[in-house]
C-alpha cells in the first residue's frame, strides 16, 4: 500500500514540479505594426498571454516538445504555428486581415440593396412597404432610388436612360418573365408580387455580375424568406379589396398560402376618374410558398397565379366617342430552387421557372390574343478557396414561345410568333488583395439559336477603400439582350441590342449615414428601328438604332441624426439621346427626365403608436412631338411633382390601421400630349394633354394578424 | 493486479490535477472579468475552452462577456465586433451542446443587444427570433429560471413599447423567482446569474 502512495505522490510531484519554459515574441500586422490585445496560447493548454502596446507577448508553460501556438485577434485570420516549445523564443507572428469583417471594402458600383443579404445594405425590406408613394409595391419603392426615371403613366422601372424592359427581375436567382400586372393604356402598372414574401431585395442599376444576362440596364433581385418564424393567419380588408394569408410550420417544412381579391368598382364609384369604366379593374391572385429544409440544403417551391379583367373607354383626340379597351389577363408562374452545400468548399444553387401568360385584348374592332410560354433553368456552383478568393461558375437556359393572334373585321388578320432559345454560361471570381482592395471579374458567353450567334461579355469591378469610411469603385461591363416580344413576333431575324457600362462610384458609410455618388456612361448599339408610326405586322425592321446615356446619381440616407426618423434623398442627372424605333433623328426619348429628385421620410411617433411617412418626387419635363412645329420630339412637358403621405396606426400589437394618399396636393401632372392625326380647318393639329385617370389616390386598409402567441403583426406587410 | 491499481491511481490523480487546473483556470478568468479586464477574461475562457474540447461552459462565458459588455455600447463598429466575437464563441458552444437552454437564452440576449442599440431597425428583424428562442428554451427546460426571467423581461419591454398591459408578464417574472429558489446547479461553474436582477425588476413594477 505504501508503495502505491509513494508512486502516486511521485507522479503528482512530477506533474506539478516540472520545469517551465518561457515563450515570447511579437504579433504584427502586414504593415509590421504591432497588434495590441491579441490572444496567444498553446493549443490544448491553459498557458497563454496577451500582447501589450508594442505587440509583445510572453508567458511560461510546462508543456514540452512540439506544440501548437495559436494567435488570434478579432478581424484578423487566426494563425497557428507548430514548433518545439524550446524554439518559441523571440517569435515574430504576422497576422493577415480578415476580409470578411464589417469594415472591409465592398464591391458596390451600381448596386442598391435591401435586406442583409449584402453588405451594401441601403434599403431594408421594411423600407419598401413603409415608403409613402409605394403602396406596398417593391417596384414603386425602388423608384425613389437614384438612377430611375419618373414615367408616371407606366409604373415600371426605367433605369439610366433604358426602356422598362431593359431591367429584369429575378426571384431567388431565377428569372421572372412577366413581372408586371396588365393594365389599360396610360395607367401605371404594379409589380405582381407582394413584398412580404421577400426578405432581401437588391437593385442594381448597372455593372452587375456576369451571373445575370439578358438585361441591358438593370436587375432587381428578390429573395424569398428562407424560414418563416411563426404560424399565423393574416387578414387584410382594404378600400380596394381583401387579402387572406396563412402560414403553417412543421418540423423541417413550411407552407404559406396567400389569396387576394381586388376590385376597383366601389372606389371608382366614389372618386372622380377620367376614364369611363365599363368593367372596373378586378383581379384575383393567389400564391403559395413551400419550403423544405434538408440536412445540407433548402428547397423552395413558389407558385403564383393571377387573373385580371377590365374594360374601359378612354378619351382620344381622333375619336370623339373615345376608344374602347378590354383586357383579360391570366398569368401563372412557378419557381423552384434548391440551394445547398455539396462538400466543405463547394456549394450549389439550381432552379427552374416557368411562366404562362395569356392576354386577350379587345381594342375597338380588333381582338388580339397573346400567349407566352417561357422557361428559365439555371445551375450555379461556387467554390470557396478562402475568405480572399472565391470562384463561381454556372450555366443557364432560357426559352420563350410566343404567339399572337390578331383578328379584325376591317384589316387583314394574322398569326405571328416565334420560338427563342438562349443558352449561356459564365465564370466569375471575387478576389480580395487586402481589406482595402477587391476585384470581381467575370466572363459570360451566350448563344442564341434565332440569331445563330455566340457572344462573349466581360464584366469587372474593382473597389478600393480610400479612408476609414469611404471607398471608390470602378466597374465595366458588356451587356446584351434579345429584341423584345413586341418586335420579335413580327421579325424573327432581329439581333440582340448591346450596351457597355462604365461606372465610377464613391461611397461613404458611417454610423447609419450613407452617401453614394455615381458617375456613369453607357453606349447603346443595335437598337431596333422601324418605319411606321407603331410597330406593325409588315413594317420594315432593322437593328441600326443607337444611343447613349450619361449621368450622375447621388444618394444620401440617414437614420441616426433625428431620433425615430429615417430619411433618404435621391438625385439623378441624366443626359440621354437615341436614334431608334421610328425616330427621324437622334433625340431625347420621351421616357427620359433630365433631373429626378426624391425625398422619403419616415417617422415613428411612440405616443401615437404610429408611423408617419412622406415622400416627394420631382422630375423635369419629358419630350413630345408637336406636329405644328418643326422637328422631332421638339417640346417638353411641365415638370412632374407629387407628394404622398401615409399613416400606419397600431391599434394593438396585432391590429393595424393604414391610410395612404398619393399626390396629396392634387397637382395635375401632364405626361405628354396627343395630337390629332389630321389638321383642322385652319391647318392646326389639335391636341389634348395625357393626364392620369385620377390625380390623387386614396387607400385605407385594416390588417389583422392572428397568431398563437399574439406577438406578431403585419407591420412588415404595409 | 498491482499494475492495474497503479494505473488506476495514476489516472485518478491526473483527472484530479486537470480538474484542479480547470477550477483554477475558471477562477482566474472570473477574477479578470471581475476586474473589468474583459479582453483578458475572454482570452482565458477561450484558452480553457480550447483545452476542454467537450465542455461548453468556457465558451458560454467567453460569449457572455462579449454580450454583456455590448449593452449600452454606442459605437456600432465596436458593437458589431463584440457581438460577432460573441456569436463565434456561442456557435462553438452550440456545436458541443445542442439545444442547451442556457445557450438559447444567451443567443436571445445577443440579439437583444442589437435591439437595445437600435430598436426601430433591429426590433423588427430580431423580435420574432428572440421570442422563438425563449419559447424553445422554456419548452426544453421548464425549470430553468433564466429562460423564464429573460423571457418575462423581454415581453415587458415589448408590451411597454406597444402600450400593452405588462401585468401578465410581471406574473411570469414572479414565477421565475420561484424557479431560481429551487434550481440546482448541475455542475460547478454552470451559469448561475439573474436572480438579483429579477428581484430588483419585480420590485420596480410592484411599487
């Protein structure tokens, strides 16, 4: 027994009494400056120390032989050294900056984003729905950002001198072919998709990644919610209709269903409208999102259907009794995507979307039926090498089948259409040279079977941090896009239009205040030209058009200076001319405003449990042609101005009353003029101004969220 | 036989010495924390955690130091750095111990630090997540006083913000005190905070 005790005592002694070895050295950054406060220790032991003001550390250890010395410090990459303890003397350890940290440079040229799917966060999802003029439409909210033009009678996004169809919309990286609701002529449209399905929205007004093609001017990327947080039922009763939604969550799966019905008949019977409605706008829409979380990935299936109907008689200078316009639109959209991790360093994203759109227009004596079937399939792989270098490559396929059936009693009927297939692939890398300098470069190749032509588009952007809060970036890119359905249906041989973007960006970001200024130049080539008043069956088409757009966009946002207040200012200067369509010469197109200015203010009043929002837009006049004077697009309208207000009042945490008025001051905005086809007696072409159906718009809604816990609300939906 | 006993004693003495090391190391780290030497304390906890590969407790405290010091921080870059560090330690603790109520509560507190910094911005982003975390923690461990107390405090804050009645949550707070009274620490250095603050809070709502 004694022997055991002796042995154990000896053992104890040998452990506690072993001799100590000293370890010391310096920890420096790449510029050989000391890093103060780094944690230095031997892996698997408690021995360690911290660096002092000179970057020096020293500590003693009882460990012997080969050991791992760990040096870690926030916003630097952790370093491990394997050495014999006896050799750990006067060490000099250099740490590399971690380019993933918050203050690292970001590639930001051209991009505006909401949500935190990107470091360039300038708009959050909630902002979209609390912007006074937006009425819950993400598209309208992004119209308060610089780089967009105010084309009030259209409602779509016009980016940097581009037409509306030059900006493409993607849901979870997959293309949306028909993103806008069908409307009558001269009536602004809205986006089809409700904002509360999305958790992040990124809007890029140029110079975007090689991942996105078939877009000349801009991309809007919408990402659906990955994981709903609560089971709930949402009910909304509005002055224009009603909406019901429900979310169910099972362990790894969830399902959200939403149904809305809109009918403008009651509204039109109360408020004055310049149109004469035979059948006021009526729409039924439904959407479902199914999500399934797998061990290494996430599957999302999104399906949306909507049907809209309307019939209206609109004023026309050439027809004293007005023009009758009837519309029936059915739209189906499916989007399935899978995102997952393949191995430690490889990840995959793949998806497919299918669109079916059926539009029947009944216009005076003509019946026009358009049927579109479009499909987009995509796969993308990403390889992670380190925080400093990532590489991605992908391939995609677009196909559109379009058919138009034109029937008229007086003019020859026709059936036209086309089948368009495009295959594309791209490769791109992100490289951080340091925390201050980053490069993104990629190459995109496309082949179009209609044109029998392959093309290569390089894209690159370089960002450099000039000060603690400021950075500059440059971006260059080649972009191309096939001719739109409007022309391809009449002529299948038209080649793609193309453009180059050159962008210089300065960004300053400090504690909730963001300043962005961006200078850009764009050249357009191979734009469509035709020889008739409108594109007709039998017109002569070519791609000899061209144009340019140069400008400056400025954005300022501040949510810290004034308590409970968030505001942003946007200013865009745009100089753009084109010779395309049926233009007689190079001229400023009628969708271009030289100056655009927007202010958006949101203020939360705690005592009233209310959020008040204001937004104001000013845009300089747009061009139109006065046939009584010489020249083409020779006149400009008076400037556009509109002040909108909204008020969200929380009755309880789950009941919200919402009120919104667009163009509160009732300013009469003239979008352009229509001239008579033939001059009157004294030889003058008579005209009428193109006015919106109503100057102002009112909206009242009551939203109620029913959830088990009673803590959720629809504030995000407004 | 003798050899076996020798080995036994040897291994027992080793565990004793390593447990003593752990005990001393933790004490030392708490000492540093008490002296407001936060960085040193975090470093010490990190080292202990690195040596004790299967023990979530040192990582818990490393994260807790970062989270606690973030409340009241006005500089967003400092706040972001602290909470990112805290999240890193918390993630490591969670890989060691899954569905641990103490870690769920700390995760909720980490989000709450963002809400405390800017309620208008981060309240909407995190409030649902915070609720979900507390609900989960209470479901797993109905006897855990910190889950009950922190959830009650969070609900009181939210009810005040929306102008709702706080009384049901004050009752929850009261119940958490009963849990504190009966809660037994499963292991040394197991999280054991909150009772004092819960009492102070309750007093302030009662008077």
